[in-house]
C-alpha cells in the first residue's frame, strides 16, 4: 500500500498547488478585466501566460497520478473501500479543476480581447485628437502668416503715403 500512500500524497500536494495557482490565475483574470488597466505596463500579459503554462503542467501531472491511482483501483481486492472512495474523489477533483481551468482560460481570453479592443479604440481616439489638433495648429499658423502679410502691406502703404507727403 506504500505505492497508494505515495501517490495519494503526491496527488494532494499537486491538487493544493493547482488550487493556489488557479486562484492566482482567476484573480489575474479579474484584474485584466478591470477598465483602465494597462496590460503591458502592469506585466499582466506575461504573468497570465506563465500561470497558464504552470497550470497546464500541473494538470498533466495530476492526470498522470490519477491514472496511476486508477490502475491501482482496478485491483479492488487490494484496496479498502475508503481508498477506493479517495481515488474516486481525486478523479472528481481533477475533473472539477479542469472545468474551472477551462472556464478561467475563457474568461482570461475574453478579458484580454476586450482590453486589446479598448486599447485599440483608445489609440484611435488619441490619434484622431492628435491629427485634429495638428490640423488646427496648422490652420492657426496660416492665419498668423496672413495677418503678418497684411500688416506688412499696410506698413508699406503707410510708409509710401508718408514718403509722398514729405517728398
């Protein structure tokens, strides 16, 4: 039964680790979904990828250990009823964890898509404002130039009139 005990301990350890990582991943998903959050500057873009890779790795390890436990359970005369229930419970926890991981991955994907869309719209608005401001500044420059030219003409006419009067 030492094989069962060892697998059971490994499974519990991995389940706890998986649960902690999944909680972090879910919190990250909710922080990405908050409006006004800059994904690149906060580092969330890289963190979610790292967590996702770790969760995928943990899920494959859990799958492997659960398969080994399932192989032990295929010989029920060597196992007690509580051991069989525990193995069944590990299998159910793994299925629940996989469903939760899939749901959270979907939430993260939607949050990132929304953040990228909002960022794109924000950039478009900023570039439009910038181009509108540039157009207004250019127009202001043309008006100022026209005023200077008019002032020069008036100054020339005024100078010519004084010259005619004096001379």
